[in-house]
C-alpha cells in the first residue's frame, strides 16, 4: 500500500504551514512533519480513518482528524490518495466541488 499526495493537497499543506509560520516557524515545521507521520500509518491500516459523512454512502472516502484538521483520503486497492487537508471548521457540505470528486 502506498500513499500518494495530490497537488491540491500539497498546496493545502503549504498554506497551513505558512499560516502557522507567521507565529512560529518551528511549530509550523513540526506540525507538517507530524501530519506526514500520522498519515504514514495508513500504509499498514488503510481503513483506520472514519467514513466522511459528506461523502454519503462511499466507503472508500475516509478521513483522519489531526489537530482540528481533516485529512481526507480515497482508499483504493493498492494506494491511498490524500485528496485534501482542510480545517475542521470549514463547511465541506456546502462546497460545490467536493475534494474527492476532483
């Protein structure tokens, strides 16, 4: 099982890093490192995340919660595609283009 990071997700992470780095470059780097470490656990346990409520009946769209952020991924037979990292306060239900549909 391998993890693939989509370009929009890497952009999300860069934006989160930049936001945190305004106050503390150290904590911004630490946050991103831990985010990648937590996500790496999916290689051994791909179904460990909960189903994303906004994805209706799709069992293959799951998420991990990390420090108030939702790491949303698409579980496939041989890979996991991380489709977005979004703050938990954002209204995913109101988005026209869901990250897993892009």
